[in-house]
């Protein structure tokens, strides 16, 4: 029998995997049902009123900007409310804003696909990461704990080949399930936007390209989560080892470690926690504040440069090194230790 086919049958036959798929469907179903129940198709009167409110808001923004320019130019000695203007009027220039008010902002209770697609995609990625981690950990952890791996090695006595096939089968299955779930998930909310809400504006290439980039980055995290669960469970020889390791890391380092780093005023503390690199890889380059350069004589001065940047490339390297190191350790331990 083909080893890949045998492992695929073993993986899909596991009750825990089937339960996770059911929970995945239920979570998506509850989210869609909640969205559908809380949305309605806007009437013509609602749309007209919302457009008027958005136009008024944009005019107010332009008026405020012009008042700021006049005040800062010194042509007028004093303008009521001028003290509330920023030193640099470009900060409130409507032309420089990432986003101007639109009609959808004034339509409460109406689902807007264009506005909600990105938050929904973040939820999808987070749930699929959890799904991949738990399936990866349980897949190998249950086999190691029950002796299934020993029985498999009696048929195919090549440890690294067996473990590599298990990992490859896991990644292929998780990827297929994630892609299928994503298509159904996004199609469902697109349909809700068409029938019981608003599709939104600008659904062309400029909308789908960044969304597709975010999705691709998310799928990388999903696969890395599956590999991490698989590797930690292999090292601990049990599914609970992976769950315990993640819980311990979250409590001891993500919470406790962050607090200690703040107390001791460690330089650039954000780069030392895994959640930061996950967020940077998912969202792109990000700036963080470091108080060290601004301590002492330079504090608040013009030479103080307290911000530093983490790039998505460097964060991906951190994630790959961590995942690769644990995977290599798992394969080495599996190849050397007694499995009985």
C-alpha cells in the first residue's frame, strides 16, 4: 500500500480531525448567521441620508483644514478654535487621509462586504491557525502515545521516511481544507453583502490584491502553526505536550516576560516576543517605540530617535528559524529514541 495514501486515510479517519472540521464549519456558520441576522438591505431613503451625512463630514474636514492653513499662515491674527489645530496642518488635510467618510459609515445595521472583508479575513486566519496547530499536534501525538507509529514502522522500517510522510500529508491536508474553507467562507459573506447588505465600493483589483496578499501571508502562518504543533508533540510524545508548551509560553513569556522586560527597561523588547513577529509578517513592516535612545540627555530632544522598524522579511526569518529548529529537533529525537 502507498505510504502517503495510508497516512491520508489515517489522518482523515481520526475522530479529533473530524471534530475539528465540524467545529470549523460551526464557527463559520455562527459567524455568518449572526452577520445575516444583524444586517438588512438599505432602503433608498437610508442611502440618500447616509450620502448626505458623508458629504457633510467631508466638507467639515475640508473647512477645518482651510481654517488651520489660514491660522498657521499668520494672515489672520486669531481664529476662534485655532488653538485646537495641529502644528502641521497637513495632518488634517483630507487629501492626505487614508480614508474619507463614505455612506457606509452612516448605515448602522448594514453589512458592507468591502469594509468588513479584512476583519473577517483576520478571523479566518486566526481560526485556521488554531485548527492547523491542534490537528498537527493530535495527528502525531495520538500515534506516538497509542503505539500506532511502532506498528507502522514494522511495515515500513524507515523512521525519517515515515515521519516525513506524516508531516507532508498533514501539510497537504491542512492546506486543502484551509483553501476550501476560505472559498466557502468569503463566498458566503460576499453573498450576504449582495443580498442582505451592501457589496461596498471599489471591489476591483485595488481591493482584491492587498486582500490576496494578506490571505497568502495568513496561509503561511497556518502551515507554520501545523508544523509547530506536529514538532512539539513529536518531541513531547503526546498531544498534551504541544498544548502545554503553548500555554506555558503564552503565560510565562508573552505575559510575564513582557512585564519583566518593561520593568528592566530592556532595549527593543517587542522584537523578543513571537506574537510581534506574527503580526509584522501578517501586516507588513511596523514601527515600535524603544525608550532607551531617548533616556538621559537626549530625552525628548531633536536627536532622539526612539522608533525602530521590524520588517516582514526579518519576522518571517524568525518564524522559519523557530519552526525549522523545532522540526529538526523533532526528527532527530524521533530517529534516535526508543519508541516502545
